[in-house]
C-alpha cells in the first residue's frame, strides 16, 4: 500500500472539520513550499546532485532548519541508493514519510498530561508578543467545551495591560481570572489562584507568566519561585509547562525556544500563527532541535482554531494535492 494511501486511511477516523482546519491553516506554507517541491519533482528528470541541492534550498527556505535539512537530505540519498530509485516522482512519498518520522520519532504524545486525582495545573511561558494570553484563552474555551471547570491566573504582572488582556479573555469564554495589581509578586498571584482553585472545585488551572524581565537569570528565578509556590500546594504540579512560540518569526522562534532551557522545565510546545506564515517548516525544525513534543498549533483567529498537534494531519495538509495525484499501487 502506498504511503499516501496509508496516511489518508490513518486520518480517516478524525473529523473532517479538523482535517480542513489543518489544510486551511497551512495554506500559505503549502502554496509556497509544496508548490516549489512539485515544480522540482516534475521539472527534474533524474535524481542527481543538482536535484538534491535544489531540494535542500527549498527546505531551508521553508525554515525546516539547516541541521535538520542536512540530515534529511542524507537520509533521502541513502533511500535512493537502497531502493535504486531513478525517477524524482518515486521520491515524493518517501520525503513525506521522512517528515512524519521527524515529527514523531521521540514517540512522545501530543496529549496534555492531566492530573487524574485533582486539579491540573498548566503553566505558560514564552516571550512577549507570541500569543501566550490568546493561547490561554483559547485553551480555556476548549476545556470548557469538554465540560471542565477552568480558572485562570494572571501571573504576568510586569507587562502593561497583560492582566487586563487575560481578564478580557476570561469574560469572553466565561472563566474567572485570579489577579492582583500590576507589579505584584507573580508567585503570590499563583498562591491565591491555587487556593481559589481548591475552594471552587476547579478541574484545570491555567497560569500566565511574565515573558521578559531584566535578564534571563531574573526570568528563570521568577519561574523557579512560581514552581516552588505551586508545588507546595499541589506536589505533582505543574503538570505541563508549555512554551508558546510565534511560528511566523521562523528561526527567531527557535532561538527563543533555546532561551527557555531545562531550567524552565518546559514539557511541551505551542506554535501560534501558523496560518499567517509561509514558513511552517519551523515546526519540524523546532520539534527536531528541541526534542520536545508539539502539543498545540494555532491555525487561525477563531476560538476553536487552536488545535492539538497531529504529525500525520500536518504532513497530509501540506501534501494534500500530491496525495490525490498518487496512484494506489502496492509497494514492491
């Protein structure tokens, strides 16, 4: 069975609405990246050094990342030799399969880790302007739709307007926000939020944090303090620490990810604004270089456009046109 047929069958059980969201949200990347790939594979009549060099340029241009691209090209070279492939068209499904592999090789799930015996605490970190507060609001909406009782903690007390922004989202989705005055101690806000969550029988506590302090050391110390306060009240918490990144910033997003190293305890990634960039390959670069699971991707402005990441849906959405063109032949 061909790779594209297996891919289509694998996602057949998922709702058409989710499939369409990935297709629509990745349209800019698909038009730019896959358009060039399609042109390359149809224009070139043989697989030679010039072919690989051009494919390498296309992948780097889509922000897949230099290190990742070099490894991917070497893998493709090996496959060409091993399978004695001569026609570029035969390499198309193998490229797609390799991309799925890069996104899933760790085997880590994109499912959020939930606390089965009490309050689930999810901490959000990331620099200012990446869509952190919007992500919290959309995730609160998602949990509410699942019937969970949600509470928000306005722990970004340093950025002007951050508390008010979270409060607007709280009103929009019908969720309470625990806050103090601007400039207050974020750890004190977290303490209040955990106490309120316990008293009100909350299922999920979503916590905003500062995106920038005077320097990295201060930021990490502030996060450490927040951790200590939360863990005193709920020893297993936080159950997730999600790093929010703006996919539209490309390689800058990767550099931001590296700023939040192991000391910040990041357990997963959220990539926002994928619908606004033609460089969606950054998902592959970040996933590969950070060795962290992508938990959610932002595919639009609507409340339900924050979608749980799915590697197969991601690649299928990018190569949908090619998938339709592939004959359903059995592999030799």
